[in-house]
C-alpha cells in the first residue's frame, strides 16, 4: 500500500506486514470471508478484497460489503463457488472489473455495472482471468464450469479464451486449448507481451497477432517475467521456467 505495508491474502483472512510485525484480519473483524482470492488497491486508493464469499472494501479500519448483482444465466451454477470472486482488476480508464465463477465478468465505472456472460459471447460464465492489452482490448480466460456437475455425463461445456474489443467478442476455435478447455491465467508483462496458460496444451505467447506455443506439460496458474527475460510459471504440480531463448525447464528442489 502507499505506506509501504505488504498485504497477504490467505485461507484464514488477510494479513498486513509493516516490516516488523503482522496484523491479521478475519471475519471476526468484518471481513466478508476468510477465503481470500485476490487483493487490489486501485488508482483512487480503494482497497478491494475478493473472496469466496463476494467482494468487500477496506478503509484500513472497517470492512464494507460491496454487492454485485447476479445476472441471469442459463448454465450450471456450483453452489460452493457461486460467490467466488476470481479476479479484480482496474483498466486504463479506471473501471474496476470483477470475474466470478459462474456469473461471467462485471465492469464497474463507479456508478453502474455492466455484465458480460455467454449471452454476450463469452465461451463460459466461469471467468478466471481478465487482462487489458496495450490497445485497450480485454482478454478473458474461462474454465469449463460444467466439470463441477455431480452427474459425470453432464461435465462437458465451453471454456477457453476470448477477446473483447469494445464491440464484439472474438473466439479462437483453431487454437488448441482456447475452446472447450480451461484458461486460468493470462499475463501482460512489462514489455506488453501477452502470455496465456492452458490446461493441457501448454503456454502461448502472442507475437504480431500470432500465438507461439511452449510445450509446458502442466496447467499454468501464474506468470512472472524477470529482468533477464525468463518467464516463471507456477503450475498445478510444479515450477517451470521459459528462458529468454525459449528453452523450457522444470525447476525442482534438486
């Protein structure tokens, strides 16, 4: 935050570290849920907290519930994740975007909200990531929410990657992993390159409108590009590195 404190989201609330000691906050202090999914301090200084029980804001002394309406959807809703806020991000114009598991994405301009769901062209209502590129396009990573269905015969549906240019939503059916699959993580690095993690088809980098594939064997959940140009991948089951020369390495404790 602006005071130099570090904030951590955990499965038992949020914690602040001032360089010497930790101060912990939980539902007992008014937090809307102890299961934290994301934190954002926006350009106006508003502290947003996304949880598995919705969104709240924090003025560093008191928590306040921030209600997001539920749009009408025709797809399966998992009652265990219906309030899971998967992403909170701020776009270049200062709008706040919320991704939710089962209810698509929502853009908040400070006064009103606009929802984006399958009815508007998204592959899936289970939005996992939202990233704005340097041209102002929005990229949505989604998952196949039907996999949560208790009936194994109904665990098929859409998911993957979409781009929204402000007017229309684009699909990528020709790219393996970008439809009828899961895209959990999208990353825009400091050089404005976009990276996309898929469930079983590796990692893609967008270069001159072409998707370059890297055969990382595990589902990628997070990205970090270091000063040397290496891209570090937090995967479901391990740590991988894509070196600046494109070589892929599984980083182990040995």
